[in-house]
């Protein structure tokens, strides 16, 4: 139960971080402890991270090592802007790694009509499919026809 709760907290923090350009600060010690729990899940093959394939495990391990090296012995306030961006990016990737394909966020940069400003829009694969179906576009049919799906 504790692992599930900590994973949900990490996912919520990462979702908040990826949703806005002004990323919310995080508690460094909490993040480091969560990374230890995730590493245990990977090594034991149990929990949300237990079923990752070899490539995903390697990438996860690389990102965790980089994150731990960056954060160990420091506070969030001690990090430069680029270090914060790097940490938030790694945390977002790590949170996404445990999600199923339908739960994973797909982000794209879009330019709203009448604006020159580009916005980042993130939606889960299932949200994208529902939107396509609501517009009367069957994603599978579009794929078969060789047309892009959103």
C-alpha cells in the first residue's frame, strides 16, 4: 500500500510538473527515497516497475543514477534552473515508465488558431482515442488507410 501511495504521489508531482512551464518544487529526500523503492521493485520484479523490459530497465537505471547524483546532499533551492529541468524530466520519465500503453502521456506541441505561441498539450493515449471517436474518426480505420491519427 505504501509503494502504491508513493508512486501515486510521484506521478501526481510529475504530472503537475509536466503540465505547466513553472515546475513545482519537490522535496529532495522524498524523491531519493522513492527512487530506492522503485529500484527495489525493478530488482525484485514486483510492483509497478517489476515488469519493465530490459531496455526500459536500463534507461530507468541510467536516469535514476543521474537523478541521485544530482540531488544527493542538496536541496531543491540549491539546483540551477537547468538542473531543475533535468530532474523534472527524469522524474516524469520514471513515472511514465510504470504506466501501461493506454495510460502513458503523449505530448505534442501545438499552435492554437490565431496565436503564434506554441503550447505543449499532453493527453493519455486513451484520451486521444476517445476524442478521435467523438469526432467520428476511428483510429484503427485511419491507420489502415495510412492517414495520421491525430
